[in-house]
């Protein structure tokens, strides 16, 4: 009671694009009266019977939805069994003093006296803990839990507990990150750690040769878990190995860059590069959990931080929230939650997940034309500015350019234009772009006259 389940439930349902089912609303509809009056006229037992039957029915329906379940509903053993069988259950864990403040003075039948309320909470809290698969305080927390992402400063130290199950683990780690954080990761994994595999730092790890070396040296069976510690390159290659080794084993990314924590470590896209292009071989393989420790970012270079900031600004534009202004931990949490929700809605990238490519068509073209000398973050920053200009959001484009310190780059114009037209997302030779109707409202697959796109690209080049 007073934990905010109706508000948070509605927000989670909106973000996941699933219907919200409220047992309280169903009970009121079935009884033809309010819950207060139902309690007063027919007693708590009648209410609980109705609540149980509606909860069981909603859970049996097997339809992907967000179920907003009253605080007393889990006192029913049948409801608890049905939750264990067919739901991912999140305990909205709000301090009792806070929830009392919210419900005091309301008409709720079980919230009339503070002492009784506190006592009821104390009696129920053990049941909540037993039933819950995760706990959270807000909608971001619920979405992250549902996606299996755990954001907590210092979580590297608790890695053995954060990796689901108690089976053996093999660690794949970027060689630079290994020097900085590898020993702590190994110590934290303790007895679960059965093997360590150091891969080249950054993009050089995303090759078939590294994949083959990992396939040959892994020893875990299908009950084992691959843990990947490093930036997006390491988590991409290790995730791909996990997707394919023994036809798929569990894996846990532990992203160590800002790009990794707000983007690459979330959503289950994994893969490697080919000579002729980046990310051309891959799979969808959702991690068993993503362990995100913002403390790992302390050792990141300014250049890598800037790469991440471009993705944070992209996320802020898509979410219509100035996420770049938040403190680092909250920034990571909010960005990760935003991406997690989109990926849960579209896990196989068949529709709206494409919005995450905002600015990326231009970025990829500039990177390719620079022979991959241009930093990805700088390319994304430039791409965002172009996408905003083409969206008709000129003022926002210039604000973004100032925020990300965007300046035109020196690359070959023809090479960039050719690369842009070769973009994977081109349909029948016509380039489709992700634009914004306004912040928070992406438009996917927008065809534009080539001359307009070319002019926007040219404006990015010195
Ligand atoms: N799968 C996805 O959904 C997805 C999304 C975005 C990007 N990506 C991929 O991610 C890759 C880019 O990832 P990235 O930007 O994290 O770069 P990265 O993995 O290439 O790492 C960049 C550099 O940072 C170093 N580094 C990593 N963590 C560090 C730390 N804590 N302290 C100091 N140095 C550290 C690495 O050694 C490397 O030199 C690309 O290959 C891209 O294709 C994948």
C-alpha cells in the first residue's frame, strides 16, 4: 500500500507497450462498487476471494501484460504459486514511513491507523521478499529488473552473487581492462571461476580469429556461464561466442565503458566484424543478466567518455529528458533503462528498436570514409546534428553541436556519400533515416530526397 504500484505500473506498461491489468480495478468492476464499500459491506474475505480469482485469471491468460497487484494479494498461496509459474514479480520496496505518508488520510480500509499499518507491513514484508524475483523503487528499476540489468556502483565486487545460478563461470576480458580491473573481477568470482581469456583491447577483438580461439579454449558445458568484462567490443564478441558455443550458453556482460553501460551491454545484440564491414556477423542472445558497475568508469579516458556522452545525448533526445545533466550513476541507470524498454518491446530489431540508430547512418558513413580513424563518439555527435537539422529542429541541432563540441571533420566527401548509400538500412538503394518529429517522438525509416541527405552530410565535412 502506498508503494506507488498504480502509477509505476501504468508507467511500466506504457514503456513496455503492454496492457496494464489492475486487480483492484477488475474487482471494483465485478462488484459494481468501490473497494472501500466492498470492505465495509461484505468484509475483507469477500474482497480477497474476488481479488484472488481475478489475479489467477489474469495470470492464466498468458498474455504479455503488466499486472498491478495489491499488497495483500500475495497472501494467497494460489496466487503466489501462479506468480512463480507465469510472472516476473517485482517488489516495490518503499520505506514504510514513506508509504504511510502517502496513504494517511486516504479512504483505504487497511490504512486507518499508523501503528496497525506499520505492523501489517512488517507482517507482509517477508512474503513480498519470498515472492519477488527482484525489487525496485521506480519504473526505471522495474524495467531494468525485467530486462535482467543490474545497475549498482560496486557490483563488480559482488560478481559471483550477481551472475545467476551457482554454476561454473569463464571470464572473457579486454586486455587493458584486465590490467585495471581483472584481478578484482577474478577475486569476486571466487570458486565459480574456471577459466580466464584475455582478448585484444577494443575493436581488434571482434574478429573470427578471436571467436575461434575462444571456442577452442572454453571448457564449460551448457550449464556454464560466460562473463564478459570490457567495452562494447568485448561484450559483442563474448556474447557472440556464448550464442554459438554448444548452440548457446548463458552469458553476463559486465560493461566497463560508458558506451557499454548505456548501450552495448543491453539488449542482446552480439556480433563481430568482417573485412568488408562492421557487425556483419552476429546473433540475438539476451544476457542472463547485465552487471553494470558505474564505478568501472573511473579509469576511462576522456576520449572514451566523450564516445559515451554522444550515446547519452542520443538517448536523452529519444527520451525527451536532459539525461546528460544527471550525476554519472543516475545517468547510466536512466539511459540503460530507456534502452532496455525499447529492446524488450522489439527484441529482434524488427521495428521501433531502429530509433536507436538516430544519427548513426551519418556516423557510420563518416567513420568509413575516415578509414575508421574518426572516433565513433565524434561521428555519432556529428550524425545527431545532421539528423536534427533534417528533422527541421535547427535550434536543437545547434544546441547539441555546442553540447558535444561538434566540428566538421576532414574526410573524403565522395567516399562518405558512397558509404552512406551502402548503409545496411537502405531499402532498394533509397536511404531511410531515423529523424525526430520532436524530442521523444522518433520517426523511423523516413525517405528523403538524396540531394537533401547529401547536403546534410556535406555540412559535416570540412
Ligand atoms: N551490441 C550492441 O547493441 C552495441 C551497441 C553499441 C555499440 N556496440 C559495439 O561496441 C563497440 C564499441 O564499444 P566501446 O565504445 O565500449 O569501445 P571498446 O570496447 O572498443 O573499448 C574502447 C577502449 O576502452 C578501453 N576500456 C574499456 N573499459 C575501460 C575502462 N574501464 N578503463 C579504461 N579503459 C577501458 C578498451 O581497452 C578500449 O581500448 C563497437 O564494436 C560497437 O559496434 C554494440
